[in-house]
């Protein structure tokens, strides 16, 4: 079945460590996104990519990094510079065609806890 | 600054008790408004897209409407399985720009 796979589902990190969250899609979508969700908060955009080898910062990019070397993959690295990384991270993708690019397909999410 | 505000934050209904969720927005150049459903611990699931004032979309017990300043998600005769958080999002400007999400309304339907 087509979809988005995020891994790991749960991750624990010590302060000062970098961690990488995986996001893979087999929907042949051009655009991919990373959102962060905190309790009682809406989804906040970290980074997005509309095409391979190109990506843009979102509203809260500080302390995060991404790469887009393949159409199917958009990994997110949470660096030690991120002050409050404990959160639920959501990866999404969309077709970039006009009129459908707001219809996002989300993965199941990765919950990161900093100990 | 573009903003999306959802109300109420939480809503408790009895099974069969119809109600509406509100999404008000202050944006320049609305391209589209989107509704998503999110179950606990899961990623959001797309429900509807609305593009212009006066437009309506329906799916089972849900109907979404759009005016120039707000959107409503009407829930008719809800069932316990409709319990979830409902998120509203807007896309502003040109195609390809990322969505701006509201904080959501958490709906609980009891039998």
C-alpha cells in the first residue's frame, strides 16, 4: 500500500545528542514536509521541500536540519542546538499539482523525548 | 501576520447531538482552506478542501462550509467514533506554499 513511513515511532535522547528521524514515502509525491506538534498547539512547520535537492525553512527551523537527496526520503535531524526538542514530529507529503498541494498525507509520527 | 483560530478548544457532545466547529482566519490571499481529523497518537487525515466563499463539502456526518472570514465544520448526529481532534489549515499565496494550522478542536462524543 502507498503511504508515508516514519521511524522510529518512539525515541529517547540524552541532552547534547543529535538524532535523525526517518521519513519515506512511496506515493511519488514531489513535496514533503516536517511539522512539530506540542500539546495544545497546532502543527508548526519546521522544513519543507518541493523538489529533490532543494528545501526551505519553516517557522521553527532553528536547531533542525534536513536533506532531500531522493524523492522518496526526507530525513530530519534534531541537533543539540534545539532547546526544547521533546515533541511529536509529523512528516507529510503532497502532490505539487495546482489545486491538490494542500492535501497532505501524513505519517504516523515520531515521538521524541529528551531525558 | 496570517492567523488561524479554532473554537471551541474542546467540545463534548452526546451521541446524536449536532453541533458546529469554527475556524476563523486572518490571511492575505487565501488559496484554500483544509480540514483534517487527528486521532490520538496518529497523524492527521485529510477531510476537505474549500476554495471560495459559499462552497460546501460533505462526507457522511460532516459538512464543511466557507465564508470570507471563517469556516464551519458541522457535525450531524455524531457517533462516538467521530471523537477526534479536528484541525483547520489555510494555504496562502501561490501554489506550493506550506499550510498554516490552527490549534484544533478536540471533540468527544459519548453514547
